[in-house]
């Protein structure tokens, strides 16, 4: 009895693993995720409020202790937590008159502390509460990961997932927003983030050429950005997403962009009208028109799930379908055969409604009919190319055959007969004679004769694990692609193996989709977001590569058109922006969160989620040093301008400073900068290397002497400094990047061009923004560009300022933008 029970448990475990490999287990749990998401949002809101409250309380406690023991300072030239309000009278405390310099101030971002002060770490900023909710896959538990908090979790909760978007109102904290104010005597702007005052000190000469007006506008720059290249492909959780069109271009999507890629000429065009994750793609019989479906977006008005029908020649939109119809997102689209006058779409609601639309007239469309498809996930749905008004649909525990008669849809379920019904019918294709060939999660291939719903031929266990894709080539050969075994097997018309098969290298992952490419080439999309090209007689080579998990780290070379990226997939990529290709890739031991390239040496430093950071030789790809600073995530890392020092900002609230020697092969720890009451988010060096500037998770701005790791509290010693970089989002030079209703986490990163004329920012709403530098007006306007579908984690200029590189978090895409006048 015990043996039987054990065998049943083992069989159930294997089945669950197989379902998870097919990417459908999490979809099956979507209803539970939705119910839990609202509760999790409330918890996150409260915990993030506690972060700020703890920081404020720690600040007040230290200041009270200081006032009780310290002597009155002889000078007021100290950076306070909040600038002292000017008044003619003096305050009293406990009946004793105090000098103005001893007045207890409200807690804010500028805080004068001594390194000996006890460290207060707000536990509200733990990994479990700071996890970003992404937009390209289902929410997953992430034990041990501690990514930076986002406004997606504060304001939008589960803003977007692979099953759609559940928009929520921002919390009441955003009501009654205080306008920024200017203190002309001390020359600082006071802005508010989540109700907390943040003083930003201006250079002393700010009013030499006229009075500064905090309400004055600042025009956008003359330069603009144009999307030039998209690195990556969404194969991790999407199917039916790789085709060839009449122009000879290969069409696929990544994030919110449809890419039309000419592999021979190495060129790309982009359709950028979508507002969030694209989930499905279909080609019209004329090979010119394209239909693409998306999930709900960030904006309520423009972000409703819908399908766009557009022309691939001039990239103009013909139809926008279903904005008031679909729920969460659209998972399948297909044109009717012959003339393409009808379009089917399957939404991602609980009932997975199948709808058919008339798109025969340009700019006009109407819904013909709809019907509930299934309560379980649908993986593929298409019009039958050989039978008019016939539709085939498959998914979890189902394959169904639909007939469209007038305005009515009739459904017949597939009959398996003597064959065991698979847990998931993953994919299907159509043969030249109209038969349907399906692949399932058990590795079986079934043939369903044209015009019937019965199996006429079966190939049991054709693959070890699920069959992820089936393709009928131009010469009639059937190609099947496996998930677990990563094999592509060729079958003849009688479904006998031809003896030709190929195995995809493990580094590129399992097969997601097989498609006929230009000429006799075969295209293979993989679950690790790569596209391979080749044929069955030769090895497949990568033509598109990308990261496979959340992406945060980016830095650019100071002398070449190259840039380095790293992410939670434990991979480093060095890219060449001119050839638009991968120079090399390297797998490392742990998930990476940040990176920086040495200003003169061919080395890079990479910060990991485990508290480690490592130094890497960019020529040999060898790791030359590994250091550990606690067990919490390395948030930011930056070399000094001369390359002689390295600052490492950690989630444990410290900044660790190292001396660099022996041509970057040795790193000697100088000390640690202690004073932040929350995790360090950004670091900047002054051009002379004498001062460090840092931001933290509770909106502090502190300054440091890196050689001694002592805090610099004199505002006159820092306010006129020239900074080598502009990573800190909280600074006077970057005040214009913050929106009016910002909560402190809306801007993930900013960066200045090398000629100090332009400023680019990456925000939590999928946008890359371009401003004049310095952006010193809170009402500054800039150019905003939508292409990412997730929070944009980083944006930086290349060495000659001709391009901007941006990275998406959950969309895992790297995008290259040309700076145009």
C-alpha cells in the first residue's frame, strides 16, 4: 500500500513538473493569484509606509540624543534633514530658549549623521515586500531576491502579468500633493515625496544671471530619440510568435514592440503602437497585414487589452479591436484563410471567450459572434486553412473543433478513443491535405483527419517530455520540437522518422516555436528568448539573443560602442552597438543586479544579489576577484573617475569603498560609509574623486569623503561640486525628471550625456524620457518614448552620446535608441 501511494505521488510530481515546463501551471492558478493580489497590495502599501516612518523615527531619535549631549555648534553651515525655516523669533523647548541651530527639525532626506550612530535598517524593505510585480510573466515567489522597490507595487499592485493587467487606483497618499518651493536665502528647492520634504541644494551661483523661479517651465531638448534596435525575443511564455512575411523580413515581438527583422541586411523596423506586453501574432493570407494582441496596459484610457491590425509595409494601423470587449489580455489571434476577411481572437478571461470579427473593410470592423471557449488556458487557436469557417483550438485537457455558421459558433470536442488524453494539448499544425497534427505535454503526436474530430494516427512518446511546436514545411516534411529533450525531429507524410534530427544547445533552451524562414532556412524560437536559424542538416546558430529573467544591470564602455548588461538569469552579456550583436556572454554563479566598467582598464565590476561583487576581465572573461559584503543585495556599484577607487552600495544601508591597484587585479577595502537609514539606491562621484553622493530608499541624500568614509555635512563643500555622473535621481540637477504625483520610486534611474547637455531617465511606467541638462525646473518638460512594457530599470548614453541604451525589468528587453537632432 505504501509503495502504491509513493508511486502515485511520484507520478503526480512528474505531471506537475511537465505542466510547469509547458508554462501553463501558473496560468491555471490565475484566479487564486487575482484574489491574493489585492491583499498583497494592501500589505505592501503598509510595509512601505513603515519604511519611511522608521527612517523618520530613527532620525528624530538620533537628533534628540545629539541635542541632549552636544554643545551648540558654532556655525549653521550644516546640511540638515530639513532646511531651517526663517523666522524672527526663537523657539523654546522645555522652557529653555535654544539657538536656531539646535531647533528640532522635521525628518527629511538631508541628514547630518555621524558614522558612530547606530544603524537603523527598515525591515519593511525586505525582499518579500520589495519585489517588483512585472508585466511579462506570472507573479512568482522569489526567495532570497531583494530587488529595488517600485511604484508598480506601491501604486499599481499587480500592474501587469502574462494573463493581463488589473489596474488599481493610486493610494490616498497622492492626494493633496504639495508643490515644490524655493528658498532664495539658502538656495534650495523643497520637493515632497509621499508627503516627506526633500531639500535639494542648488549651486551658490544659481541666481547670478537672474532670480530663480521654481514655477518657470523648462523646454524639452531639440534632440529626440528614435528606436533603432531591439535585442531580445519573447519566447519564455508566448507561442505562435515567429513568422516570415512578404518582404522577406522575420517578424516577432519583444516587450511592447513588434520587430520586423531582415537577417541578411541586418536591419530592423518596428511597430510601436502597442502600450503593453504583446502576447500573440498572426499573419494575413496576403502576407502584408498583421494582427497583434496585447494585455491591458499602464494607462486606464489607452491601456485596455485589444488587437491591432496593421500593414507591415508602411506600419500604419488599420483596426483597433476589442478595447471594450477583452479582459486581461488577448492570447490568440488568427485570420480566416483565402481572403482574411475575418479575424478570431481569444481573450484571457476566466471563460477564454472566442470571438470572431469582420475586418473586411479598412478602418471599419464589427463583431460577428463570440462564445465561451474553456475555463482552462488556451494555448493555440487558428482558422483551418483548408476548410472554410472551421476553427481549431487547443489547451489544457482539450482540443476542440469549431464551425462558424452565420453568427453562430458550434463546438465539437476531440475524441481520443483508445488513446490516453494528455494533460495539455500544447500545439498543432495543418498538413498539405488538411489534417490536423497535434503535440501534447506527454510527448505524443496525434493526427486528426480533415473534417473529423477523431484521431486517425498516433505517434506515442515522439519526444521525451512535451512537444512544444509542430511545423509543416514547404516540402511537406513535419518538424516537431521538444521541450525537455530540446530536439527537432523530421517526419515524413506517414509520420515515420526520416532519420534527420537536431538538438538545440542547452544554453539556448528548449524549443518554443519552429517556423519556415526565408528560402530553405528554418527558424527556431526558444524558451530562453533566443532565435536560431539553420536547417536540419547543419547546426542552428543564434541570430537573436536576450536575457531570460529580470534585467537591472547596465553600463557602457568609455571608449568603444559597447555596453554590458546583467540580470537575474545569472548571465553577463557584452554587446556591440555598431554591429548590433553579442560580443560574448558568460554565465556566473549568482543573479546579478548591477555592473560598471572601469574608465580606463578592460575590467568590470558586477554586484550580485547574494551580497557578493566580482571583478571581471573583459578580454578573457575570467573572474579576477570576488568580495563579499554581508548577505544582502548589492544595489549599485561605481568606479571613481580616475579608476583608483570603487564604491559599492548595498541593501544593508552601507557604502563600501575599495582602493583599486595592480591594474585592476587587486581591491583593498578602505572602509564603509555608515549613515543611511535605508538601502542605498544610487551613487555618484565628483569629478575630482573627493566626494561621494548617495541616495537611499527613504529619499535621503548624503555626501561622503571616500578616503576616510566620513560623512560630509557642510553644504558649501558639496553644493558647487561638479559631478562625473548623474546616477542619483534625487539631486537639484535632476529635479525636473520627477512627475507631479511621484511617490519616490517612479524614477528608477537617470544618466547625463558625456557632453553634459542631455539627461535621460528610466521610469516605472515603461517609458524612456529625454530632458535638457541640467533639469533644474520641477515643471520641466521632456520627450517620452514608449517601447518597454515593464518598468525601465536603466538608461545610459554610449561613449559618443550618439545612442541611448535602455533595459526593461520584467520584459527583459534591451533597446538601442538613436539620438537625432
